[in-house]
């Protein structure tokens, strides 16, 4: 495997990881738990920023550990996503500097990373609409089953993999 192919495969993995992490992060609560003492009673609130406003939502005491764990998990995933994005920039820079792909193709690949999370019926439709030459191939079947990425098929169609 040459360096060009290695970088392209790394790019596919980074796009897919970025998309998966973004989806996961958006499903987890953001903010922090704030503890308030009011008239001798303890109340818990999940608070987060929305622009300049701080939003508060009451959390029952029994649910506080679970909410705190989800908030912590979100923060961990945000750190990982930040690292993935840095790596992605490095790989993209290499690929454009060595004229392996154009910036437009990179942008297209970023959008196409979302195709890997579609249902099988949606994947069939995307495949027949965009890459009909793979509709009845083994690689196309692997994409539909979830064992292959759409971007890999795209690069195969360009003759780069």
C-alpha cells in the first residue's frame, strides 16, 4: 500500500469517526449540575449556555448521577472529536498539497460520510442514484450491509483505490 492510498484510507476513517462522534455528542446532555439550597432543601439543576442565556432544568436527586455521567461522557467525546478534527486537517492538507483530491472532492467526501449511517433502503437509493456502477457489485452490497463506507466506493469510482 502506497502513501497516497494510506492517506486516503485514513481520511475515510477520520470522516467516519468525526460523523459518529458528532452524532453521539449531540445525543448527550451538555452543561453541568448546579446544586441550590432553598429553604433548607437541596435542589439539582442541569445548566447550560444558549448564546448569552443560561438555561436551567430541574433534575430529580435520583437522576443526578446518571446525568453527571452523561455530561462527563459528552465532554470526553468532545475532546476526542477535537483531536480527530486536528488529524483531519493534517490529512486534508497533505491530500490537497499533493493534488490527490481537490478541495471540492474533500468537501463532497465530508458530506458523504453521513451516508454510512442510513438505513439499508436509504443506502440502496443513494447508491443507485450516485454510484450506479456499484449497485450490483460486491462492494455495493458491503456498503448496504454496513461493512463498507460510501467514501471508499466513491474513491474506487475515481480509480484512486
